[in-house]
């Protein structure tokens, strides 16, 4: 925070809160009332002044990679939106739609009252948005920023890129042009494109997520500057490239000076790839940077999605250091902006014992060798020939390492000549090798040679007619081919030919069709899904009729006295109680209750009820 004027204007924004920068569409007041969070929390201390003042809050660029031109032009495309929080509900009807000129918000301060001076646009036509309305009251010359009612509810929103927004929406380019024109600076296409590149792309796109606030206090009538201040950097805490590094735990936190012990640091959010574990030396609350040159920083580490795994380095300079009132701490540093995690862990190195080291000799953590496994690569490489060179393919197919091959033929040509000699083929230079080796198969790599004489012979049968009676069922199901290749099935007594199989098919036609879902050759016949109920059909119609008419032939229940007795007792007491109560209400108090008549009638009512149930 830097004070630029003589008056004591202070603006303190709490940067340790979960600040988040949203898109404009997420806070559009024309939509259903939603709150996404990300309110700025802090306070603005206003100096005493006899007259009314105008408070201006605007976005301001901060230090970052590629931000030199934006800082020189004092341009940042982020917008400020004043949310109107009521009693437990957002009053979005009082909020103007965020537009190009909302990179700043203006307020009137008078008699402790803070009124917003809304800048309306064409998007607010037909909406009853006030041009001036009270938002909060000062307490001890202090404006409270927060998320509650009667506080200044400010959030930061970012405009869309030019290619993603509509023609009327606020874009990054429009905001930059508006700021340049408001300041009276050159807003040519070349300047705008150069400033736009400071906030676009994979390298500089994160700059729009970090900014400062510039607060100006002027006399409302004369517009003279009273005081001005620029806050500390504010960033989107949910962005892993610029937000704070929040660590959860680290273990183990002890190693011998010989190093080599595996340690893990766990993070609360996803970690970027440009982070590294570091050791620091602290004396109380003071960092001893001059002594850290004696430390060996970890170099063997891996970055996972939410953790860092590293091997402790060997520390060979510990013996000459005085560690009185000194503490070594383990932290994580982002390489890009040199940001170091706020949470640090006390780490301790123990002198290595050559004879018996607890860490090295006794396998304190594991029985296996300690190392870092390589990270798994995303996706799989397809095993296609296009992924290899032609020379690699030929080498893979035809190369036979002689150290693993027990063949006297060291080259491919020698093996081919041997194959020709074995099969009695005369070597003729006028013929090609493929012509001479026709009918002979061999494998150079495995040294296997086979001849076509070893293969079984097949007989081809041609059927001149398409009579389906002569074609087996499997052939009908597969295709209507006229040529069938079938080898003879031989045994010791009889040779089965194709004509025999045709005769067998004619014989099966005479068999009764008692299995409608089994083919003649034993294969199951497919049934449409809609006809699944037909699987339950049976040619014996008597049993099927019994199943369908089972409701009509259901036997009547038999009287079981033991099962009826508990119900009889229950009904008896019900009728007995009802009659006693009716007699008490209907008769005089001196008249006696006829228990015998009541008991007999109750028993009769109960018996008749049970008999009626069973008769139905």
C-alpha cells in the first residue's frame, strides 16, 4: 500500500480471503438473484473534510510477466461491480448491468452517508435502477467492505474475449479503448492490440486475474484531488498460477544428513507444474537468507496433481554450522513469480551414523529400494505402423539376433537356399525368389519351415441347384453361396460324405416338431424380443390351460379352528366393550348391566363375522 497525497487516506483489502474473479454473466442482475461469492473484505479510512467528497475506486495493473506496457498506460480491463445485498436477499433491481465503463465506481460521501452514483447504459432500459442511492454509512470515518447488509459489497468481474462475446457485451478490447479515451491517450489499433496481448494467451492470460485498486478522494464541487492510494495486489485465490499455495501436510519431516529418504507434501488445491520444494532457515520470525547458501535444495522430486514427492538431498555442510536458535523449514515455491507458501513445516536433519544409521541401515520406511517412479503419461500410443519408421519395421520383422538363435544359417539368403534344397527346387537365377518359394512357408526369425504336403486335403463340392432341401441349415443361415468346401469326416468304419448329410437332412424333416426353438442341427433358433412369451408355449395344451385358468380352479380355504380362535377372542372383546359402553350411556346409573346377555350376543356376533369371512 502506497500513499500518494498528504492526507491520510487508507484502503486496506484483506488478501488472505478467498477472493474470486467471476465473469460478467455470472453476476448479471437481469437474471435470477444469485450470489457467487468473491466479495472484497477490508476497509477505507476517509480523512476528515468539511464538505462533500467524491470517492472513486478503479482497477489498476500490478506487476506480472509481460505487464510493462499495461503498467505504463495504467490500464487493466477488469470491472468493479457493486452488489446490493438486502436483508438476506440480493436486491439486483438496484444494480446496473456491468458494462464497458464500469472499470471504476463513483460514490458521494456527505454527512457520513455513502451514495453510489450509478452509470447506466442501454442494457438498463426498462429497469428501475436509481442513478443515486445509499449503499452504506461511515463508522468513525471508515467504510467497511464486506458481504453483509449495510456494507460496501464490491466484487471484481472480468469481461469476455472479443471472439466469445456478443456485439453489445463488454469485452476486453472495449474496456481498454474506453480507458484510453477517458485518459486522453492514443487509442489506435496498434496500441490497443499491444495492450490486449498483456492479458491474453496461455502465458499472459493470468494477468487479468491479478490487479490492484486505486482509490481517489476528490472535492465533489471543485473536483480537486484530496488524497489517493493504491492497494496491495489482489488476485484470484482459486487460480493455481497466481493464487496462494495452500499446503495441508508433509511427512516424514526427518532425515539423516546422507539423504535419500522419501517425503511427501500435500496441497489443498491443484498444483501447477512450475513449483519446487525448498528448505529455509529461520531464527524465530526472521529468515536467515545468508545461511541458506549452505543448504542443498531438493533436486529429485515429482509434481503430482495435489502433492509433491521428493527425496531428501545429502547435506554435507551441516557439521560446520551452529544450529543454536535456528530452525530448518520446508516450503514450496512457485518458480514463475517466486511466490512461497505461507505454511511451512519444521524439518530436521540428523547426523548420519556410519556404523548403524536408523534411516539407512534399518530400512525405517520400506524394505524396498527408495526411488521415484515415473509419472504415467496421459493416453496410450497406438500400436500402428505409422508410429514407426520403415527401417524399424523391417528390422523388427527380419532381424534375428545370433546370440539368441541356435541356427547355422546366419543370413536370410542362406536360409532361403536351404529351404529350396530341402524341397528339391533347383536354384534358377532367371526366377524370382517368390516364384521358387511358392508353396513353401518358412519363418526366418523362428527357423520354422513347413511344406504344403503336410496340410490336409479338402474336397470342393459344387451344388448346381438352389434347392434348400439339399443345403444344410447352417449354410442357409450364413449365406446363399453355391460353392461349399467341406473336408471328409473319417473314422475307422465309415466315410461320411456330403450326400449322406443331405439324406440326414431329409430324414430330420420327418421328425415331429417338439422343440420349436431348437434347429435340426442342434443349434438354438433366435426368437424376436417381442415374442419372448412364446417360449413358454407347450404342445401339451392341457397343462397350459390349467395355468391360464388357475384363478377359476383355485380351491376354497378350509376351516381351521386354531387359526380362527384368536380372531374370535378379539372380536368378542370388541363387541363386548361396545355393548357395555352403549348400555352405560343409554341407561340410568342405578340399573344393573346384564352381563350374560351381553356376553352371549358378543359371542354370536363374533362367530357370525368369522363365518361370513370364510364363506366368501
